[in-house]
C-alpha cells in the first residue's frame, strides 16, 4: 500500500523532533521550526498541540523524551522492491551506487511490466562507458561547483571547446536525453551530453560574471479550443506541464494561456499544429504568423 | 468532524487535484457533485500542501482556484505531497516510534507480552496521564509493521518474537531524485528522499508530466496483479462519468511521455480482445482469481505491439490499416529526416531522394497517427490511408485550419 501514514510528512517531522529530543530537550519553538521545515504550511498548530497535550506520548512536558535512541525507521518492503526495480533500469549505470538490497527482494516492476511507447529512438547511450564516465564527472562538478572544459560536436559536426560552470542536468523523458545547463559561456548554456566528446575539470580560475537564469525567457501563448473529439481533455493534459491559466468562455469553448521558454518556440509551434483545427491560437500575432506561414507552405503542396 | 489537513481516503482528493491541476477553471459551484464543505476542505488542504503552486483568478461568476506548475523549473513533483498526508490516530504514531525504539537493536527479539510491558513501564509511565494500549491493539500494530516489512517474526517454542528488519540499504540521493521523477510509482522514491539529510538537487526535468503521481496506488495495484498473474475486477469511470465494473486480465502498462497519459493494456474475456484503459479513469482494482493464461495473453500483446502506434488495438474495420505519407525538406533541413527517423515508432522511413522521404506504417488504428502527422504541416506532399474516412478527416482538418487562419489560394506563391 502506498497511501500509508508511515510515509507521511508528520512521521518524518516527529522523527526529526525525536532525533533532537534524545540528545537534548526540545522546546516548543524548536518543534515549530522543525514542523515548518518538514511538514505542511498548516501543520505547525496540530503538531504543537499534539505534543503539548501529550496526545502523542513521545515528548514530555519538559522537552525530554522517554525514547532512548534516535529514530531509525527501517526501509519498508515496498521501498526495497521499488529500489530493486530501478536497480534494473539501464540508466542506473549512470550512478555509481549499489543499494545493497537483500537478494530475495522481488522487484515491484520490470521492463516486462511497462512500456514507454512514444519516447524518441535516438536517446542517449547509457551503456557507453565514456558517456557514463563523463556523466559522473559532471555530477561531481555540479556538486563541487567546479568549472569544466567541454569539447562538443556541434550541429555542423565541428568540434568546439568551451569552459562552463555546470549548474544542473536536465532530463527529458520524451527525448530520453540529458542536457547540461551551464553558466559562464554565452554560446553553450545548454549542452547535450550525447554531443560531448571530452570533458575535464578546468585547471585554473573561472569566474561566472553573471548568474544567468535558464528560465527567464518566458513567452506566452493564448489559444482557444472547442471541446469536440475530446479536444478539451487532450489539450489540457498535453500542455499541463507548463505554467498556465484556463478559462471557460462558453458551453464548450475554452481559453488557455501557456508560458513557455522562447528557445522552445518551434517545438511549441508543432505541438499546437498537432491539434489541428481543435485549437485556435489567438495571441501573440507573431505566433499566429508562424502558423499561417506553415499553412501557406502546406497549401502549396497541393495535397 | 473538525477539519484536518490530513486525509483518510485518497479518492476525493485525487479527483480535486486532477481537476485543479489539469483544468483549473472550476469555481466552488462547479463542483456541485460534492458538498460545498467538501470543496472548501479540499481547497484548504491543497493550499496547505502545495502553497506556491496554488493560484487564484477572479472572474464574473466567482473565484477560481487552480494548480499551476512549470515542471521544468520545479525539481520535485509537488503532487506527491498528497501521498504524504495520510491521517493516523494518536495511538498509531505513539506506538510506531516506541516499538521501533524498543526493538532498536537488530538483535532485540521480544515477545508481545514483553513489548507491552516495556511500552507501559519504560515509556508511557513517564507521562502524567498515560494512555495505555490493550493487547490486541499492540498485536495488530506489530503484525501491520511485519506486513510492511519494518519488523519480522521468529518463532521460539510456541511464542512469536518480534524484531526489526535489518537492512543496510545504501540510498544514493542523486539516483533517488532522478528515478523518483522518472520511474513508475516514483512517489516511493520520494518517500525515500524524505528520509535523507540535506542534499543538493542536481536534476531538473523537461517535458515532465507530473499528473501520473495521482494514479500511483492504482498503478501499484495493477503491477501487483500482473506480478501474481491475477485477473482483476476494476471500477472505472466512463467519459460520461458513469461507473463501470469489469473483469480484466492486466497485461502491461503503456506510458506516454508526450501526452501525460498512462494506460493499462488488458484482456477482456467477454469480448476476447486486448484493449487499453486509462489509469486516471480507474477508480479501484481488486484481485479476482488467478489467470492461468496470463503468459499466453502477454505474448499475444507482444505480438501485437509492432502494429500499435499508441494504445489502440482496434480501428473501424477488422483489418489492420496502412498509413503512408511523404515529406519534403530542403538541403539545409536534414534535421527533418532525422526527426522522422527518431519519431517513427513502429513505422518505416524510406529516403526517396535528397529532399524527400516516405513514412509507412501498418497499424490497428491509423487515426492515432493524425496528431503526429500534423506536426509535419508545411511539408507533407502526399498522404495515403487505407481507411479513406481517416484520409478525408485529415484533409478536412487541414481545410478547416486554412479557414481558421485565413489562408486561401491567393496566399500560394
């Protein structure tokens, strides 16, 4: 069972409170701080009240606990089975770790149980030793804030060397690819890991002049749709991963405003086109012009 | 009953979260199938759990509350919080920590009577008004911990002894974070992450659908049913909102990373067909009986897969349908050919010449390809469907788009 109280944020919060109480006393102020950090926005009052009223007989009025040890919650069978499943995933090779699971643990699922049917065929090669080595080097460099000298093969098959500060690894399930998000290089803020030829820790100082944000280039798109052929559900679900607002305009008529990164504009364009006449872009004019342009070219194909 | 941010039943909140997240235009009055009180409580809970992701919009007919998440900049799935809000009794939490403290050392194996004695004397007696537990409550809880895998039992003579499950599991936070967002039932990875001390987030995710989190328990039950090769009884909602009960043999989960949907491919005995069911429309899963033919049916599905574009195993006719289209690309548009190759799924790509390529596929339902084919609008030079109705639909949709955006014959240069 997934929905169980042992996985609740309250149990985590109480274990953190007890963790301190076995070493020392905890006062209400500290309990409040822990609840704010580990539980929900409205959790502080119920946690505080339960402790004060001794509803949970774990913390005494003087802030001590009758418990003798720091709480150490064993990993459940469900958690071990899930770990076993991911240990069988080919992407697990990217992480230099062994969960040390008991041998008799059955996986919760295997590749036989599920199938991703629409990811692209040219995903990264997780079996490639060089790729794995570079991945792990990048992972370490992000944690240590170490600059990297990276040679990539660009779209024109030319080798390009750049020095970057690695910020984060971005993964797309659709592309089945990792991209390195970086700062410090205006020409290589996003690097496909699959295009990296070599990667080494930069020897020497490296200053990132400006902390560039990757998502500060948002654009908005407004589209209207009529709920025919189940368009409403399909469109809303398809664009659900963006920041968005939706309005009902009439009985079957809706408006959706989506924020997207401008570097993804072409992708947005084809995603909108995929819905055909079920959606109608109403703003901005520039985006409408791009659609019109594609439609004109299509019309000239004389299907 | 007074309000609590914790919940006993996931079903109601699953429905609200889905509506607030996927749609988000409903007002208090829209949710008339439930009481206003239920709506208010659900809204308040979501505000408490999701905070920054809750947005409001005032319109002429009321205030709208919705969940909006840019999943590219949010590195942990916020919908997982709902799974961490299970209610419990005062006794549940008290017993949990005390029992694990009594059985702290892996070598500590104690019988029920001694555990009860120690709970009373070593722990509860310290409190001014101790709330003692009866024997059956403690036994029930101990057995629950055994079934969860937190404790194990050992028989010594006629007496059952309880001890902690010893596991020296090494949990790498990077791997946990990555798979908690990308693997099936990722919320379990998120539970494991919650146990970790502070760590740095290394990963972010693009094209990341988070709504599947709401169907985690359903997915888990189906995975369990497949593992034990069980025929199951499911209750699902139809598009009209009616509840249907049916018996099926679950065979495989099909996941779409382009639409945010998860499907169960299952065999229905009464129609003798393998068909798909959306996981988000399944309300419950119950084991029914062993499916002796599970392996045969799974093999059958495997044999069908080369002809399934998405999840549909039936078109309008009895025969499989064919789809063929050609696209044109300029000399500097090699990436279009690459796109075809990487997105073709069960189709075949043939390079006709330097600037043209043909796609061909034989599938159960050619209708499923229309969405993808439209992404090539501006360069489709020919289409041919064996099912002429679909071809007509494709062309009619194009005409509708021309009208919608005011493209006429005079626009063609």
